[in-house]
C-alpha cells in the first residue's frame, strides 16, 4: 500500500495551452477530441502551480509529518481522527437539540474536505472562463485545469487513457448516455438486457425506456437464496437462454452492501458475447478500483459520493467501445465541423459532452481524486471494513433489529440497511435525527429490492473515511434509546 509520501496530491501541472496557430476556422481552439487535451495513453500533463496549493489530508501538517503518522499508527484507531479536521461540516451541533452531528448518510452523499471546497472556489475566484473556446489567458487556464481533472479521474480508476473518461452530471446521466447511444444503436427485437432486483432505479428505468423503444426484452434476476446479493446461478441461466446483449448491475448494493462477483460476471458475459455495465457508485469511493482488472465495458460513478461536489459524475468506457457509440446530445463542443445539411462529430470524450460543462465541479472532482489517492484507497477500505464490521455487529446485537445483507465475514460494504420490529423506518430515523444522528429512511431508490425483501422501506446508516467507531457506538446507543421510547409509548396505549 502506498504511503502519502509517495503520492502526489494537488495539481502541480496542467495541460498544455492551445496555441493561436492551432485555432479552428472560427477562431477558437479545435474541439477537445483533436485538441492539445488528447494526452494519449497514461500520459502526464505538464504544469503550472496553482496559486494556493491545497493542503494534504489531515489538516495543515506537512507531507513528511502526515506520511510518518500514516506509517506509524493503526488504521483501525486513527484514520478518521486524522482526517476529520479536513471536513468543516462535521464540527457542529444541531440547533434544536444541541447534540453534536453524527453524519451516517454517506451512501447518499459524502461530505467534502476543505481541499475540494477550496479547489471549487478557486476556479470561480481566479480562472473562471469557458473551456476549449478561447485563446485568452483565463480560457487557457480553465481548459488546462478541466482537462487535468480528467487525467486525475483516469488515474484514480486505472484507465488506459484520459480519453476514456466522459464527464456527466451524475451516474444516472452516465447510464442514460450508454442506453441512448450504444443501446439505441445496437439493441433490436429479440435482443435481451439483463438487470437484477437489487438495482438502483437509475439502472432500471433507462433500460425499461430503451428496451421499449428498440423492441428488445428487459429481463431481471432475483436475489440469491440467502438474500445477500444477486442470484448468480439464475443470472447465468438467463444469459444462456436468450440473445443477451448487455448485463447491467451494481458493483456494490446501496441497500444490502453486497458486492457482485465481477470475475464470474465478466466471464459469463464474454461467453455469450454480451457487454457489461457496472454501477460503481458504491465502490469507487470506498475501495481500490482498476478498470483494466475489472474487465467490464463501462463503469459509472457520481462525484458527490466520493468527496466531490454535486452535479458532476463520470462514465468510463473502453476506448474501442466509446468509438462505436454515436452522439447523444447535440450542440457545441461535441462537433468537428457543422454544415447546413450535415455535421461531423468529435472523437470521444468530446463527442458526449455537448455544451458548456460543469467546469468548476470537474476541477473539484479532480481535487477529490487527489485527496483520496493521497490517503490511499487501500487504507480507506481497511478503515471502512473496521467501522463497517462494528456497525453490523452493534446493530445485530439489538433486540428486534433486522439487518439486511451478508455478514462481515462474507464481505459487505460499510453500510447497513435495517428495520426495527413494529416501527416504521421514517419514525426511527426522525427520532435518531432529534438526537443528532443523520441516517436515511425510505426505499433508497431501490423499490424492487424492498419488494423482494417484503418491506416498504428501511433505515440505513452508511459510513465513510471520516466516521469513527465512537460514532458507531453513539448511533447504536441512540437507536436503543429510540426503540425503548417507542416501546414505552406502545405499552401505555
């Protein structure tokens, strides 16, 4: 596992400026697909130091002191304590109760470290301009920073080249992009798309719409007999029965916390000539990801779940697959040349990024990748295994609580969806909030999964790199008090 001393945090370099001599016929720099942003396989961009380089994870300590601390202390007891100072929102009390905030809703959206907040603000304070469209200084600086963010995302997930990274508003848009480009172009009557009951709605509804449009058949498989993930045997049987063109599923379930068997999934897909899309929203922020090792065709992820702002996500696709996909949205940026009777289109990723992008958000996503890389995703994952195991064990020990998904011994993410016998999840989470504990209630955008579990909703506590074992214990005590409160009320009725 790499230490912080061996990892580069902040953007110390930026992409080469587009020169005036490279301008296109309308006086603007050439489109992204043919611009200096085309860095090539694993290329590094060269650099201008930012005006205010962001601090390393762990507040204002120097790189040497942080790396020394990382090497000499236990992941189990120190990672969250080391990092909590980077997250200003965590240090507050709730106005109504005066209780300190315990934030256990990171599966819905993570909190943001100062370095990401600063990177976002610095764009608007210092280099705000449109990208790829001007030869002036600010436009060049903005373009440099935006394209460097793409390189950082590519590095973070082990992509072959930054040209495989398409910026989107979120993971939902990334799935829709694949559905309405590759799906519409390739699916036809008789073809089949397979999903599962545990999917987020964002990986169900787009395929319903596109299959209805193309005449393809949408099939789904249920949960394994133990209820702890996808029934892989049923998936294999379904894939071999028909003309399967795509298998789309979550890498990690946002309710069960279970992880799909990716090697088996990829082997199956290849054996029937199908492609694989992986919803990686609950894996990319929490564990080391290398897309080359995964062997899938696309992954999608959302920035706001990995310390970055809302409004930015990404699609990674294999370069050869992206090249075959037609445009989705038309407009500026995604073109090569426009005539009155036809247009030609830029190569990926520009082909899929019509219009002015979320520039500041993309730059901040790059800063989030730097932040997580400097900590080390192995270390993040180790910490989450520790606090996630404690979360499961504390919940499982409470009388009347049902926790969904596999045991820690079988492997699970650092989240726990649960129900309390005789109580609605909304009531449980409302009382928890009154004591300063932020959890989530509802169906978590997974109604078919809750139907399969035969419950209308669940409560969910989800952890991240800044959560401590002490917070897990505080949550468990507060839940016990909440249950006792309701039981006392019910006994008096």
